[in-house]
């Protein structure tokens, strides 16, 4: 309900999509790597976790502590998954974008547009 | 092979880890510190020349984002002290230069006795804990410990103020006893100025201690 009142921001959509791309269970480094590989966006770790914390507060993602590795200085990973509520919010947000973009001349020829 | 890899794991420099531990909430500390460490290894492999600059940027960015939430009280205290110090320095500078406000004997009259009195007035270890509490908003303590820490700053400020008045009175007595009538007009001004400096130092100390006391009592 709350997600209908507050539309997702662009970066929130991006983060949710990248979590889903990694199989709906990914931690910070994987999310950053996905964003860099897919859309060439190098995100600051602080910015990513600020957004993840906000998404978790809204109930759009859940987190679970994972394993610690030597490569991480013995620190545990925190895996994030998009909730059903998060997936609904994302679908609604993308649908709204498509509706607004549909038929705009300037977008003709862009991927996903006629 | 695993041992070989372990030997080449780059740990974060100690100062960066301290900054992360200080600024991050407990719930995110492992996740973010671990990610920074892991990404730093990767950065070293792909961009060795800029890895350290990248690390500095990331740590500062994280500290700025999270410290305003986790260490809000500390940040406000630091900003308050900085503003007070800036205002005092500006007023001294506008009054004719900083040099005439620097006087070591006046400082010695105020600071060491005030610190000694405050140190002796609270249980052992309290001054160190009071300073740590002041700089880390995430430290928790029971009410009696918190009151003792606040009392340290209260006594420090009050003792400093009393020593400041003591310095003024002592200076005034010395002036009255020693100034000869024939040089009175030349000597009275500078001598009074130096004698009033003890009170000025005491007031600055009292103001900062008052801020610290208020900040610690906000936890109660």
C-alpha cells in the first residue's frame, strides 16, 4: 500500500533490478559488479547501502547475514532479496515509466521502443 | 593455494577501519566493512595506481553518510565547539591581534589545577570514559556511570572558572601592591589585561565543558 503512495526512485529501481538479476540473493559487491557490468554505473558503497537500508525499511527487500571470508577481512556478507512487495512495486514503477514513454518521438529507435 | 591467497589479502589500513567502526551502525558494519575490503582487493588488481585514492573516497563517503545518523550527537558537539572556537578567535583577532591574548602563566593558573580537581572528583577511569563517550555516540552506560561522566565535565568547567577568578584577584592584588605612582599610567593597562586573561581562558573552558556536560546528560 505504501509503495503505491511513494513511487520508487530511479536508483531504487536499479538496485532492485540488479538484485533480481543475480538470482534474488546478492550482497553488496555483487550488486555493484552487476551495475558496473550491465549499465557501466560505478556506485559508491555508501550510496548503495543507504538505498538498501531504505528499501529494507519500506519492506521491499529483506536481508540475511551470510558467511565471512578471509578476502573480506573476516567480515560476514549481508545477502539481500527482493520481497513480493518489492517486486510488485518494481513492476508498477516500470509500467508507469513505459506508459509515460510510449509514443514519444524522441524515444523512437531506443531499445524497447518502436 | 588457499594459503598463498590468504597471504596476499590486503587489510584496510587501521585508521580507515576505525573510521568505519565509528560511523557505521552495528547492523551494517560487517556487511559494509567486508564489502569495502573485498572491493579494495579487486581495485588493487584492476587499478593498482588509484586503489588507495578509491579507498579513501569510499571511506569518507561512507563516514559522511552514516555518521550524521549514528553519531549525530558527536557531530553536533564537534560543530558547536568549532563554532565557539571560531567566534572566540574572530573576536580576539578583531580586537587587535591574537598575540596579546596568549599568556602561558595565565593558562597554567587555569588548566592544570582544573584538570587535577576534576580528575580527583570522579571514580578512576571516568575521565577516559567521559572523553570516549563524548566522541562515540554508540557507547552505552548505566545511569550512574553517565552521571559520573557528566560530573567530570561539570567539575572541570567550574574548577576552571574558580581558578580564573582566583587568577584575576591574585593579579589585581599584585598590581595594587607593586605599581609605583610615577609609572601607574603606563603599567596599569597591560598589567590588568594579563590579569584578566586567566578569566578569559576559564570562560572558554567553562563553555566547552558546559557543551560536553549537556551532551552527556542528553543520554539520560
